[in-house]
């Protein structure tokens, strides 16, 4: 897997190459590029698919101790990544975390199209019971370390109050082990993860929503129809703020729409790009 050194540290990334339209897929908190594997496989014949492994807990390389790893800091890192690879006319696809929204109106000059799947938005932060548990745990000495120990056991990780609440289909135990190995084995990765949780303001996505009406390029809001952590009502509100947007619900899916129903999400992305050609 290629790597690139950025201001916060070195990150890994996937780049399928090719001459097709550029898609940048952005994962959420506690995930890595593998959460997009099915989508990458389906889209790579016709698109150049790029997936940075952002420092959100499942990254394998600790960031520099002084790195800004708040939601805004990670958004700036995403923008820096696209700059360094000179990615142009990007279709930016976000899931779970709200990183992409924080670029709107600030560092979105490389973004030609925006796709927001179930993600943190507006006043839904920290999202759901899972988000509130993480937020509380990181404020208690040793709390985050103890909470993370439950992810050593797949049956606990699959419970509704944990990862199980983010997906309708059972999550493969090998993926759970992959996602949480860095947090369970590396204190510096836990430091990075805790830094994101502690430094991201509760109102950051509500504040960012003020910039969404200025994004006049095409947008697709594709929400999990059965999402409990990121309710569809939030997705509909988000879509109304984007001037040139279309709202769809992905059937049979919760937050991790790309795992629950990758075929439907891929179809929507293909249709969206086709219906919105570049000028």
C-alpha cells in the first residue's frame, strides 16, 4: 500500500489508478480503507478510486504528538492529501464521520461533486448511544482503554450499543479485529483517537452546516433507510441545505451503508456521476 507524508504524519492510502473520474472515499471513526472494499471492487473498472487511511483510530502509523486531530484538523489533512496527490474534479464520498462537510466553503476547490452517506451532521454529535459512550469514556482517566477492551471479543463488539448498532448485517469478526487492533495494541494510536474525541467541539457540525448553502455543485445525500445512529431525518435536513442536491435512502442499511447494501450505493454513485457531468 502506498504512503504519503503529510504535515500531521505519514498515512497509507489506496489508489486504483486509471483514467476514469476520481472518487475519494472517506471512512469514519474507528475504521480504515477496508470498510470500502466492496465499493472499491465494484467501481474500479470505471473510476480512479482513492481512499486515504485517516488518523481516526484504525490507522497503523501514529501521528506527530503535536498534530491537530480534531474534526477540523482531520478535514484539513484530507484537503492536504488531495493537494499533494493533485487530485482534481473529485467526487468526494463521506461515511460516518462528518469530515467532508468541514471542507465546504473552506478547502473544497478540488471537489466537483459531494456524496454524503449516513454521517455525523448538524446537532447529531456525538451521534447515538455509541458516540455518547465514547465521548464520556475519553473524559474519565482510563475509561477509553477499558471501553476498548470489549472489542477484543466479537460478540461484544456486535452488540447494538457497539458496532452492531451501525450495521444491519453481522459484521465479520476478521474486520472487527482488523479495525481495532491498532487501538488495542498501540498506545500512540489510542492517544490519536482520544485527541479526536476530546478536541472535536460538540457544535462543530452544526456550525459547518452554515456553509452548506454555499456549495452549489452537485450533491447526493444517500442515507441508510434503517439507520438509528444517524437518523434519516438528519439526512433529509442536510439535503435541504445543499442547493443542488438529491436525497435517497439505501434500503436495508444502517450507518455502514457500504457494507449493508454496497450494490445499491454503487448504483447511486454511478447514476449521480453520470447525471452530473463536469462542465
